[in-house]
C-alpha cells in the first residue's frame, strides 16, 4: 500500500483588498469596485456604476478610483476601446491590468449583462485568478504604432502593384513575362510612355536599360497588345497611388528612426543576428520592448510569442504538442521572413537548415533561426527580402552574434504565413507582465519546423 505524504505549502495572500473591474464598450463602461468593510475584514463593500467613455467622464472615474485607494484596475481587451481608458488610468498613477476575455469567461448557466460581467471580473481579479497581458510602455507603444503602420502600407502597396500587373494582362501587355520587376527603372519608364500615348512596341522596347537590353525582341512581342484609353486612365491612377504610398513609407521610416534612437544599442545587437536588418530589428523591439524583466526566461518569451508548443496531457498520455495559439502576427511575420532569408544564404544556419532539409524534408527541418546562438561570430552579408521590406541586408560585425541579449531577446522564429488582417486585437494576447506569471517548469521551448 502506497503511503501518502502531505507536504507543507505556503501560499501568498490571495485577496487583493481594493480592486476595480471595468466592462468597456464603445460609448460607455460599467465599473465595479470592491473594498473591505470598515471594522470587519471578512465583509466586502461593492459599488457598480456606469460611466461615459468621453474624456471628462473617464477623468472623473479615475479620480474616484484614486480617492478609494484602488490597488488594481482590471479590464478586458475589447477591440481598441480599452486603450484610452488604460492610458488615462495609467496617467493617474493607478495600476491597470489588461486581461484576455478567454480567461474570465462566465460559468455555464449564468446570465450575461454588462453589470454582471464587471462584478464577475472584479471577483476573479481580487482572488488573483487572472494574469495581465503585455502592454508596453509609451515609447515602445509609439514605435509599435509606426512599425505596424509601415507593414500595413507595404501590404497596401503590394496589393496595388498586383492590380497593375492584372491591368497589363487585361491589355495583353506581357511585360511581367520578360521583366523580373516591372516597377524597376525600365519598367516605370515604359509604363509612363504608355500613359503618355506611346503604342509602338519597338519604341517601348528601346527604353530598356542595362541587362534588359538583351531582351529587346521579347519586349517588342510583350508590348504587342490592345492598350487603350481605359487602361491608360486606370494605370495612371494606380501608379500615382503607388508613388504616394512610397512617399508615406519614407516619411514613416524617418519617424521610426527618430523613435528608435533611444534604443539604438538594442537595435544594433539585433542587427548582428543573421537575417535581421535595421527594419526587422525595429519591428522586434516594437513588439517585445527592451525590458526583458517581464519575461523571466527566454522560454517565457517564446511561449508568449507562441513559438513553443503547449502541453496537452490527460490520463497519463500526451496528445501531440498541444495548441500554440495565434500569437503576435507582426512578430511571427518578421521572424519568419528572417528565417527564410537565412535559409537561402551561405551562413552556418542556412547550411545547417539545407543539410537537414535534404534528409528529413523541408517541413520537418528546424527553423534556420533555431540555432542563432551557435552562429559564427562574423556573419556574412544576408540578402534582403524584397517582398515586404522587413528584412534587409545585414552588415558584418566583429562582436559575437547572439540571439539572447540583455536589452532585447528575439524568440525562436517559425517560417509561416502570418495573417495580415487588421481586424485582430494585437494587445489582447495574454503574456507575462508585472507580476510575473506562473511558469511551467517542465516545458522547454521547442522550435517549430519551418515552412520555407
């Protein structure tokens, strides 16, 4: 017969004395406050009130919470409606927590209203049964706004370029068959001549420069089509829009450089990693920040970024690797592109990936970025990824390349096609913050196979 031994357990105080919870909507919010009763610590006093989300009303609510000496304010990540409330409470010296709605679901059979939601959230928060999401400080938030907007602009420009190619196909202009980039110097001059009224294939083909001069005959065949005034009007609008987006991206790049100046040291250290250039370094810093104390270990960072498989075990059996969740699509995109770039180069990581891919297959080979800590001290030049402008050519440095830095850490990348929909809630992903979350001691970050 097995002997059961009872071990002593010392738990921290579970109840937060003064706590508030907010159920936030677009036009109004419901606030529930719970504080201890005077003279009887076992009883709790509760107040539920409704407030407008206008600035003046939010300021009055913040002052009320300060007067009540509220220790923590908890709110769900509801679209972007939580942001003005969170920032205002933060400015008043309160400790706001952003939590994932998935962690505070109602029990089955309970009615659901805004008032009941706020009360339930407040009771769960005072017992410390939830963890906060990662909300970076204001400087990183501003940098994040710029880098994410730049990614969206690049996506919009790519979509417009695809429309140009489809328009030329509609006019039977096969320029993309001959030219690898129809938006190069030669291609833009040819399309500008089409808009100006030039229709002679020989004249258009003679505008080719440098290496395209060897394809004059093919270009003459490519420009033999039926480009008319309808196509001319649409092409002019599309090219003008592309030029406008290019100007916007250049302006955003200037702002990113200015906001990145305080973190120049961290950006340079990230730039030393093969496959990561200045733009990619800015995106990584904007998504994870520079305060690595929020992540006790590199495993916590990989888990937050959803690059480590979860645990799914029941009845003594482990069911696969578990679900990793969606994670941060901006971080996944830039790290995936960096991994693909490294896999195509002659660096140590790229050669390792190709060697294993030949034996195990591309889908089962580890991501090229998985061994970044074992990279050589002087990485060679890495070509840029021209699809989105995220990964640019890295410069060789004399210092030792390391993926784990004291100011910024890059998680193990996975090469996957991250969604580009702007409707996702970027800050609603649960993550460690202050205080630190409960780690899973037996879980070690395992790189997910790349999809080059």
